C-alpha cells in the first residue's frame, strides 16, 4: 500500500486543512488536469460554492478512475477568478474533500473557460502498479 506523508516543519505553522509538504514514495503518479465546476453534461454550475464542490467531485472521479483517492493526493492547485472571496470555496472544499490533508496552492487567475470561477488540478500517487493498466 502506498502512503503519502505530510511534512510540517516545526518552524512553520501547522494547518488542519493543508500540509506544508508531502512525501510520495517512488512509483506511478497521476496528474489530474484542471477541473472546472461542470456536471456530466458539460453544464457550468452557478456560483463559487457549487462550482468548487463540482470541480472537486470531478477531481475525485479522475482519481477513482485511476485507482487512487484523495488520501493519495500530494498536491492540489486551486485557481480562483480574480476578485473572488475565497470563503465559499474553502467551505466547499471542506465539504467535499473532507479531512484529507495535502499540499495546497491557491492562486487568483482568470480561468480559461468563460464563466468559470474556479479550476482545480491535482497530483496523486497511485497505490499499485496494476491501477496504471486500466
């Protein structure tokens, strides 16, 4: 079983939501491309909270399809549209992502899709080589 390990140096603050770094054992990695808050039909949901929840559910779907899960994610990057108050996005993240700590970067950038308020990408370890053969 592949385990990722949070790294929280004593000289940096510890957060219950994210780790300062993550150690992933050598092996296959999954790079999840940017996910917007679109449903299965391609419809962009309305509002930051709904889009963030859906974007994270989309990340979870890609992880599951590759044979891994949020407990193996070593890095999330969350891109928010400029001028957005991230509070609803953070609440949505906690609701969908749960207590899985990982390294996180949050940036304010204009997402490429018109109307998108958030885009999320991820890097995850794959727990077994068999998952790559899917």
